[in-house]
C-alpha cells in the first residue's frame, strides 16, 4: 500500500500472537523524517500511534493479539 497525505482505511486479519506493520520511508523531497499515524481499532478501543522513519529506513509496529 502506498502512503499518501490523505487518510486511508484498510482492514487486516491478525494471527494469534505477534503481528507486525512495517513502513519503509522513501526518499522524497526535503523531509528528514517521514511520519505515519496509525489508528488501531479493536472494536472496543481506538489507539493512535505515530511511526517515524528516516528516508531509506524502516519502522515497525508490533501488535499482539490474544484470543
């Protein structure tokens, strides 16, 4: 999925245990750090997390789902 300035919604089926969401920061423009806001909604609670990555690097978010 390509990230844009506009919010995007997508659904992910998680496996029981550890799951990872990884962003790779492309080298566009003059930005020294790329930011991504991720909202996790489990149906009961919404959490907003911010991932920061320098161009050419990656940042990951670990989500643990317990059945």
